[in-house]
């Protein structure tokens, strides 16, 4: 009798372990990839901020900007070339965000080289964010909010109507100080995609 109880107990434990493993497999990993001479204190800060809402974050050591991304006429880097290059360096359940202190640009509304704060595929695997166009005392806070905004797009989120939501459309202005977090609707979308949101 005692023996049978032991067997039952064992099978229960292995079942729980398998379930845990599955949950782990599904959860998304956010990879932070600082580019060029991006400041270490700043990437640490982004890492810490994202870790407070999503447990699975990896901070990688700096790598050079992809060689073909430099746009000499404006002394800046092409965001489209960057996201293309970094997307292949990650595992299946990961998203990667490149961080830049230099200006980044893309072709937008017929303009060949348009400076941007961030760019990402929607949906996709990679995005890139630059702090070059941010100013003011909340620069660090603003930076990590744009990082989350671009990661949200990369995961497939569209812009959101909620004024305090991180997915709010910039519409040519800067409302970042009014944005607090992902709203409940955007949060539940991300959780379904495997984000381990707290
Ligand atoms: Zn957006
Ligand atoms: Zn929202």
C-alpha cells in the first residue's frame, strides 16, 4: 500500500515538472543589444527597468553597428539595416532591441533618409531605439518607454487609444511623460504572446 502511494506521488511530481518546463518554454525572452559606444550605465538602466515588469531579460555586451548601416551624408545609421542585421542573432522565443546613442533613420513618407527615435517590424523579431532625439530631464525614463513601445510593436501590438498606455501614438509630439505602463488590453495581448508581465 505504501509502495503504491509512493509511485502515485512520483508521477504527480513529474507531471508538475513537465508543466513548469512548458510554461518556461513559452515565456518570451527580451534581448537588449547595445550598439557601438552605447553607454554601459544607460543599458544597465534599461535592463533594470524592463526587469521590473518582465522577468526574462538578457543584456548583451556591445557590438559594432552593422557595417552597411552607416549613412555617411548625414553621419547617422540606417535603422532598417540595423533591425535586419540583429534579427538573426536570437532564439525562437526571443525579441531583440538594439540601443543607440547615435541618430538613426529610415525611408519615410517619400523622404529617403528620415531621422527617427525607433523602428521595428510589426510583428517581427527585432527593433532599434535611439536617444539622440530625446531631451529634457526625463530622458532616461523616456528612453526605456520608447524601448517598450517598439518591443510592443515588434510583438504585434498596434497603437493604442489609452492616453497613459505605452502604445500611445506619438502623432508627431512627445507624450512620453504622460505614459505610465501598458494598459490592461495591451497587457493581456502581450501575456498571450508569452510575456511574463508582473
Ligand atoms: Zn509606434
Ligand atoms: Zn494600450
